[in-house]
C-alpha cells in the first residue's frame, strides 16, 4: 500500500480509516512527500506527538494541526524555523511573539 500511495498520493483518500490513522504509515508517506495533508484522519492532527513529527518532516503540516497546536510555541517555532511562511498559520498570540516572528523572518 505504501508503494501504491507513493505513486498516487490521492489514493490514500480511498484507504480504510484505520490505515489513514496509523501514525507510522502516514509519517512514512510524509517522508516520501507522498501524502497530502487532507487525507490523514482528523484525530491525528489532534495528537501532539504526531504533529511534532509531521512538522519536522514537512513544515506545511503545521497548517493542518488543530488550533491548540497552532498555538503551541514549540510546534510553531519548529515550523517557522523550517519555513517562515508557516507563521501565517500560527495563533494570533504567537504571531505577536517577537521570538517566533524573528525566526520566521530569518527564513
């Protein structure tokens, strides 16, 4: 399945929700750049460990995280240090944090 989805990332939307909720599987797809952010089950975006790992792999994963994690300073900093444009997805409070804004600008 990993190989098939790597070839055609959109195929993940047809996969069983159990497979789309499997952290190691989804993270492996992110590593291969073979997964769009909309196909993993929503519950994964509410799992802090998953979000941290996903953002480390693809900073764009920050935009799919739950609002609580878009307001998490550690996760936001990780995202903006990789790609400054992700600052736009941070909470209003974090977009006003000097340290986080400076990290984003440096990118």
